[in-house]
C-alpha cells in the first residue's frame, strides 16, 4: 500500500509449511527481501503474464480492470521453493506513467 492506503499490488504465494518456516523467519519482511538477505543463490523463473478482469480485484483495488499480473517460481539449489502470484493495480499508471494509450491494446 502506498501512503494513501490504496493497494497497488495483490500477491499470494504457495509454500510447503516447513519450508516457509525455514526461510521466512520474519513474517513482516517482504519475501524477496527476506530471501535475498540470506544470500542463497535464488533464481526467479517467470512462468506466465496475465491480463484480465476480476470482480474481486476491482474490490481490492477500488479500480476497474483489466489487470496485469504474473506468476513465477523461486528456485533454490535446483529445487522449486515457492510460487508467487502478483496482480498490479491500474492506479500504478499515476506513479509510473501510463504504459500505452489503452490498456486493452498494450
């Protein structure tokens, strides 16, 4: 969330509970930061980019879709560690600049 309290990213991750306990010692620290601090040779594999609508995300962001999203896998030592799914609010255009004239034609 930014200073105004508006959500800019919706994210979820899937972990084996034992693995999460081992790698995510401080639950208040973002996943990437927590893993990067440990300097363990993490690799991120982008699996898919998504573009679509969701009534649930319209409620979360307070913005109409469509929404851009992605999911990726973190690998460590040749083994999958977790799957991360992220969706980005269209309100990011206000801060980063619009990516194109119409979201539907990007």
